[in-house]
């Protein structure tokens, strides 16, 4: 999977991107934090299987956040550092 500003062949343009990367980053970070907190609480309560599942989801969200950040940096390089709102 290419980590450029936008995957090739997608319907977006520079003015109207395919994916709102800032919103995706916020959602990935919120999911990571919520899953990590719930995993900690479940593991302390003795519920090991659900706790480890949530810990795995937290790790997936962390990897997703890294990929999104790489795409945001690539977009910033191609657009000359233009700032984006949360929804673009």
C-alpha cells in the first residue's frame, strides 16, 4: 500500500481529498486511548481474553495513526505546507 498523500486511482483531488486525514488521525488516537484504558481495567479485573483483545485493538489503532501521520506528511510536502481543518 503506498503511503503517499492519497492512494493512486482514488476519486479525490488536492482541493477535495479522498480521505479526511486529520479526522482519521483524531479517531485513531481516541480509539487507541479508549482501548488501552479499557484493556487495563479488564486485565486488572481478571478478564484476560477481552483485555488482550482490546490491547490488540489499541496496537492496531497505534499502527493506523502512524500510517495516517505518514500520509499527512506526504500531503504537506506535495501541497507546500498548506494547513487543513479537521474535516479535510
